[in-house]
């Protein structure tokens, strides 16, 4: 399991998931109604992603999101914005 700590990390995870499904950016975008350039910006962490859009992308890639508390005493992750 990978830990999400920034927009860039999310982008890398989504790109990896897309490539595992053997989809181009254009094909992935078509699945969720987004242009290829938007998919590219998301994958590069340069696009503010609405939560509903994230869920659509995850569903199209057959992925799910798990949210859980950090382990006790875990230091802040590099890139945390909170």
C-alpha cells in the first residue's frame, strides 16, 4: 500500500494505475469525461482535483481509496500540507 502525501504522489499513483490498465491518457480521460491534457496535469500534480472527479477516475481504473489514521507516533510525511 502506498501513502498519499501530496498532489504529486496522487498523480504518480493514478498514472501507475492507468498504465497497469494499459490505458492511454486519452482513453482514461474518455472514461471519465476529461480531456487528455487534464489527465496529464493530474498525473503531474499540477491540477486541482475535485473529489467527485477523483472518485470517477478511481472507479474507471478499478481502484478504491482507503482512509485510515496514521500509526501512533508516526512523524509527519514529507509534503504534508496540513
